[in-house]
C-alpha cells in the first residue's frame, strides 16, 4: 500500500500542503512531528524548512540535507488513519 507524494508546497511556518498519487491532499503541521535534532535540526529554521521538495525516486518529501519522512507516516497523519504495522516486518514505521 505504498502511496507516493507527488506535490508539496510550503505554507509558512512548519505547515506543508501535500498531495499523494491517489489524489489525497491536505495540510499538515510538522511542528508536533519533528524533534528538530539530528538530521532534522536544520529544519528548525522556517526558511530552511520552506526549501522542501518532492523526491520522486523515494516518493516522499525531502530537504537540501536529504532529511525525509516516510510517506506512509505522512499519509496516516493526513487521513487520520493508524500508521501501518506490517506483520512479520521487524521495523515499525515511524516518523
């Protein structure tokens, strides 16, 4: 059930509008999703955060430092569905 992100637009602050390949689209506030540490530390600067783009090879969004989010996690947040927990998969999907 992979869903690729096909479009993203910065809305100011830590808000992004995202559209998935199946037509689901909407606004997400990333501030509660980010700890702004490690690879996500540069994203604490709203100007840097606004430099988001779609990485079509990965099917998700990323920033100039190659920080990215799992599109399944973003899809779950946007649709208010639980984050998938794949039986038999040793790694859980998380942001």
